[in-house]
C-alpha cells in the first residue's frame, strides 16, 4: 500500500510521519527530491539543483512530480516500488496525477485548527507574519473530485497525533 500524507503547512506532517516510522519498522519512507539546498532543514529530503531535477524528471525517474511555492518536488519511482507499505509527504495539488500513476494510493490529510497552525508556523521562524497569514488562507482546501481521504487532526501532543496517524495507516486492520 502507498500512502500520501497531505495537509497545510504547520499541521505536523513530518513529525507524525517520523513517529509512525519509529512505531512501524515495516513502513518505508519515500524520501522526496526537492529543488532546494539539503541544508535548508526541515524534513529529510534530497536537495538537487533545477537542472538535476529536470534531468531526472526527463529520464522518467519520478513516479510523481509537481511544482509548489517556487520549488519542484519529486517522488522517486525506485522508492515507490518494493515490498510493504510506503509513505510520502505529498501535495494536494498533485493528488489527481498521483491517483493516475498510483491507483492503489491512499490519502491521509493531516490538519489542525488555524490557531495551532499559526503558532507552529511562527515557532519555525521561517516566515513573516504576512507569509503565515497567506499559508493559513490556503490551509482549508477541498480534495480533487473523486479523491477520498482519511483526516487526522493533529491538535495536541505529538503522541496523540502519531496514534491517530497509525490508526489511519491500518484501516483494514482496525
């Protein structure tokens, strides 16, 4: 099974993914390729130049790729293939394409109330107040038509959010 984790900035997607990976050794993380320096921090990703990204995209190395916020993101095909469940931090804008290339894809939306999102974004110290307001304006979103998802609300302690994500990752086993 392949799981795409989507949601607004500040929802805690990377924190919950890390917690799920620690709790489920059978779960494989798909490490995104992003056109930003690896030293930029945040999630565990492979930073590449625009030219390298374009070369890899044109060579068909990505199962899925999309632009967002002035950057390019790719999901390596080689990391999707393999045994067991795989999980990646995706984009709601890429879900329609993802469903086409990954027909068994399951979508999980991680979200939190606006006040929690604003607090987390401010704590990161990477965005101005205006940038945070713009991100909050984009936080509420509808999924593309025909895309079903499970929603996980991450509004408290990380352990509670991780437990909710773990439950969402096992809908057939619950």
